[in-house]
């Protein structure tokens, strides 16, 4: 069947809207009619060439979304035709079936195990999770990346507990989910740090008790005034090495921990004063908040719909797939928290 897709043809150039032909399903693959797709900084980095040479051009993109199963390949048992599903780059249970190759007027278009910037997509079984009960499909897009990465960093990696002081550097989609998780864990102080006024304002509605503009203040000094001695936990969600350094410095001696989530541009380096480690501070990494889709997504879904936070304010007004480049530009400029691509808009 033919379907419309936004594909990357040339690094550093806008995505191109084309019609592609879906291939026959291999064992372990599932054909999904996409309802909604999100987008994050990882796609921006890839489109801009920040991840290095791209050997797979032209290819499909997008790693978070929701949709309905319309066909299953041999050996698929996790989902059935008609199921509503969350699509995520994080691997859960099921077959690792790899990506698909589409046809674009005789030209091959590559795709990974999950791609969502298209109306129909061939997905590897292990990138699908059944939609949690009572979770709207638009909000559920957050389960594809932002919620498991941001919430997981706080719950799974840092193990936040009541009374903790927490700083979140970068309050886009992932950082706002980290703010929510810190509040839900009972943190007494949550400091959102972002250069954009609109995102600082959002942080205050998503659990932050304080918001800091790093362009106007010495961030580490200001955090020390709010949380004397430094915060217990810091979440870095910008991908900027200088901010990673600030995150570690902002933590307290003898037990302060910082987790780095943000993807830095290929070739970036981070230089740290080794005395930080002698002070008993730690810097940690994570793969998607150490989240496990089959274990965690139902829980995250309940947290997103508990009514405590205005979750839809994190998401943009819907864009059509044909406006994908506008959505990505708005994301890059920080005008929105998380873009929402609505496949029902033509």
C-alpha cells in the first residue's frame, strides 16, 4: 500500500513529504496506522547532522507515537489487529525484527525498527506496547520518549525520595516530565533551569518550586542560595556539555548525584574538575531513564492522567504531517514543549 511520509533525503535540509510503498511484513513486524507522532531533540540532531555521517539516506524518522494495528506478521503474539498501541524507541518484549525498506518511485527508503513521521509504518514487535487504559492517544505519545526518559531518570536512575532537593536543567518535554516525577516523588525543592521564559513558566506548572534563567544569573550560585550546600539530585536534559558541568557542580558534596540525559553533538567533549569526585559527587548516564516499557508504561500513563498537572500544556497544538518542518523549527526554537503531529489532519 502507498502511504505519505516525511523522509530525510539530505542532512541539513528540510524533510521531504513523499508517497512511499510499504513492504510485505517480515516475521515479527507489525503494520500500524499512525494516529499521532511526537518529536524530540534527537531528531533535530540527526536532521542537522549532529550525529555524524548518515549512511542510511534517504530514510524515515520519528521514534514516538500512537496508532492502531492493521496487520501483523508471522510469529507476532504481543499485539493483534485492532489494538491501539504506543510506539517507542525503547525496546520491550517481543521480536526484534529490525527495520523496513520502503519504495519511493523505485528508490529505496530505509527505516529503523520504529518510525512515526508517516501515516502508516512497519514496526518491530518489541517497539510496541498496548495503549494503557483510559489514556488518550494524543497524551500517550509522551510514553514513546519524553515520559519514560524524564520520569525514569528521576524514579529509576536517581531514586528520588520525599524531601529531596532537585534541579532540572532544560525544561522541554523530557525536563518537564522530570519535574513532574520529582514532585510526585515528594521532593521539597524542584528548580527548573531554562533559557526560555515560556519553558520556565511551564516548569512552575509542572511541579517546579523555583525557575532560574541561566542567562541572567550564576546558576550554581543561585541554586546554592535556594538549596544551601547544593541539591541532592540534578537532571541534565539539554545536551550541552557546559550545562552538564553545571549540573554536577550544583549537587551537594557527600552524595549529590547528577544524571545526563541530553544528547551532545558528535565530537563534543566534557571536562570536569576531578575534585568533584573527591567531594563525593557522582555523574551518571542513562538509556531512556532505564525504563522498561512492559513494566513502566502503564504506571507512567496513570501519572500522566492523574489530574495533578496540565499535561496537554506540555504539547503543542496539532500540526499536520505536511507541516513537519514547521513543527521541528518550532521545537528547535523552544516555542513549544513537545510537537504533536496529528495524522488525521490533511
